[in-house]
């Protein structure tokens, strides 16, 4: 057992060091800018020793007593073989995960494992070469496991009086190794973070540790209060209410954000609402927003409706976008409320509010609606109907993630035509613009590799344009307001604590009576729902902190990027990071191809810091205390 343990230690340290070096040289520009290999390798060694100590603890501590016994040696060999394969599997997964999410495997690893059908189909369709290479590496690793950890390696017999002493010494060593420090708090990822580049900091971990750390954090609901400085609840609520334009005492003391909203547009009958949530469509692709000119239809439609040029997503995943657009809820360090247990019923959504005014609400999605818990959340919070892939009529194309965008739009058009005069809210969510970049042939002229994000953006834009060409001629056009908005950018990355450019998204309102307008104001996803309620002519009571853009200019946006919270007010960006002092930057946006400006501002403005902190804390507090609901 002692021999096997030593072999395992040296083998794992060699594996992880080589893997870390390979990743560092792959990302060398960012590693060099962050401080080079020194802190990366030293921090990585500390993390590796920490997890290794936990893995070897049992066989190492008991080796003086049982190392000479054949059965104990056999069990130990298999123990180390399994752990060796886990280490290899996670390291093999790492390059593709970094390419996709700009970090080592984390809690998303678990989230996707909960949806094996969709994820497996995506991997098979788009990453056959990667899967084949990974399979070859794993086969070699399995062969090495047998060679490195044979079942017949036994330790020499140890005298009785030496055994307790040896066990005690080994236990002390593995305890110190696992704790990683003699300081008050044990080693954690923050201890080895050495730069403002979150991806480079993640390289100092190993992927198995990163996944286990994510699992540990998922054992309970993460709270912003445990990550950021404290603030009195009354002060927090006073700030967020003031910034949302609420004055006077709350309408209901038990629901601090509840307020009455008077629509600025008066109508004989409130209009219908259609929200089209576009998958992964960042502003970087939209020519009229300074992007790469891949969306001629959005650019065309933007001239015909109310186009927002500086709209920002609240996060980097679809459920965060859903949370912001359909519930107007602020982002937090926790998962989006779509997936959290306390928000599965009784949580405020636009559908819940509209249902109280006689609307019927539905969710239309080309994939399987159980993905990311969307079905349960929607049905538990005001939606009456789910129309997902099994209910689609004769789809023309199905990819890994479901029916194509044109199939989704055909389904929406069919449903809207059948509604007649009934008040309806429709949320439609596209799927095509997602790896492995699949779409029907003959719709667009691909440029370069057909299976690329650029070409799926072109196809998604084509499908959107086709839908609105039909919708303008349909009977429902004159009684419907449409919002076209992205859930998030396709990939968010960068060496800065909150890469603002990759939160900018297209947002466009058009339909019945919407005058053309080019809006240069700074706005957020959370402002869209209150604005829609005003445009359709519906007086209401709601708890949303977003701004009705027909009445006020918010001049702020909020962005959650991993554990970092960004609060952008005008050209000032305040960033909150766990266990660090708030940082402020003067931010200047720039078109794709030019560098943005992040000029440090010292010291950070106390008022702006308090505003940012109040908003960063509020979402976790409102969720935990169940304050985001209708009375």
C-alpha cells in the first residue's frame, strides 16, 4: 500500500504538471500578462497536493497495518486505478471546456450531465474528432493504470511497535497536505488566485479539484451575502428602490419592491406580447451595433422598430437570460432562479402577472423543455402551456438541440394565427445558434466551414427575417408587441474581471404602433418586461426593479460573471469580487476589432460602491426570503 501510494503521488503530480504546462503554453499570452508560470505552477502544486492528500488518506494511513496483506494491496491498486482514470478524464475534458467557457470544468459539468441526451447528441454531432482523441487517451491511460498500480505489489512487514507511530505521522502529513496551509482558513481556489484573469486563475487548479469544489458549493444555495461585504437590509432595500425610481413607503412592507406601474400608452384593449429569445446572439455579430455585420435582417428590422444600441445581458447562460427577461429578476452568484428550489412555485414572472389580467401564456421551444428545468419553472409560475419539440408539426430540420429556428417560428406563427382575439403571451426560445452549429441546407450561403458560429448566426438571422416578413402580413400583427432579445453572448471570456463587451446584446421592440427609434441609452435585460407592460397599455402591480423605458432612463446595467458582479453606471464600472476590495474602472465601449478602455479609478466611489453592493446582495436576499412575488 505504501509503494502504491508513492507511485500514485508521483504519477498524478507528473500528469497534472504536464497538463498545466500544456494549458499554460496554449494560453501563453494571457498567462504571461497575468504574471507568468511561477505563481501558476506554485499555486497548482498546492492545489494538487491538497486533493492528493484526500485521495491517498485512507490507504496511506492504514498501510502500516495492512500493506503486507494481498487483499489490502489488491483493493488499494483498484482504488488508485479508479482515481487515476478520474484525473485523466477531467484533464482530457479541460481544453474543450476552456474553449467553450473560458474556464476549467466547474458546476456546468454537473448541469450538463443532468441532460445526457442533448449533450451526448451535441458532442457526437459536433465533436467526433475530439471524442475519438479523448477515447484514445483514455485507453492509453487505462493501460498505464494497470502497469502503474499492479494488484500484487505488497509492502514489507512492519513491526507492531512501529505501526501506530507511522500511522500518526502519515495522518499528520495528509492532514496538513489536505488543509494546504497553517493559516486560519484552509486552502481554497481564492488562495491561489493571483491575477484579474479568471481563466488563468482556474489553470492553477486541476480539473478534478475544480469539479469537486463546484460540487461542494452546490450542496446548498450560494448566496451573495457569503461572497460580498455585508449591508443592512433596510439600507439595501432603500437603495434598490431609489435606483428603480420608487419613492415613499412600500406598497406592502412584506414585499419591498412591490409597486404600481401605470402604462404610458393608453389602449382600448391591452395588446398581446411575444418575446423572442435568441440563443447566444451577442452584439459582436450585429453590424448596426458595431459588430461583424452577420445579421442583415436584425439590422433591417432595427430601423423599423425601437432598437436599443446599448442593451446588456445579466449573465452568461440561457437560464440567467430567461430569469431577467421573463421575471425581471436581478442576477446573483447563485444559479438562476429557473433552477433553484424555492422559486419553482409562487415566484413572480410576466406570465403570472398577465394571467391575473386574463392572458394565456405559453412557452415555445424547439428542444426538450425539461432542459435546465425550464418546463417545471414555467409551469409552476404562470405559464399555461409548453410547446416543445414533441409538439412541433412536421419540422423541416432537427439538430442535436432540437428543431431548427424556422420550425420554431413556423410553430409560433401557426399558434398566433389560431389565437384570434384571445389575449396571449408567447415566449419563444431559439436553439440553432449553439454548438455543434447545425441548420438546414439551402437557406443561407455559408462562408468557410458551414458548421461554425458565424454561419448559425447567419441562419438564425435569416429565420428571424422570414418570420417577420410573414408576421407583418398576418392578422395578429396589429394587436401584438414583439421583443427580440438575446439571452447572452455566444462565448464570454477575457482577462478583465467583467468583460463588458461580451454582455452587450441586441434588443428590439416592434409591432403594433411601435415607432422607429434608435435608442443609445444604457439599459439592461431587466428593463424589458416593465417596458413591454407599458407599451401594451396594461396598468399593473409588480415587484420588478427594472425601469419602464418609456418613462425613465436607467443609465445602468448589471452583469454577473462567475463570482464577480459588475455594475455599470454611465461610463463607470464597479466590480465586486469575493474577498477583494471593490474596483472601479472608467469604461469606454468600442466596436469589434478595437480595444475597449478599462481605466482604473482610485479610490472607488463610495456611493457607486454601495449601489453596486445593494444590487448584488438583493437578488439572493429576495430569493431566500421569498420576497419576489405577487401578494
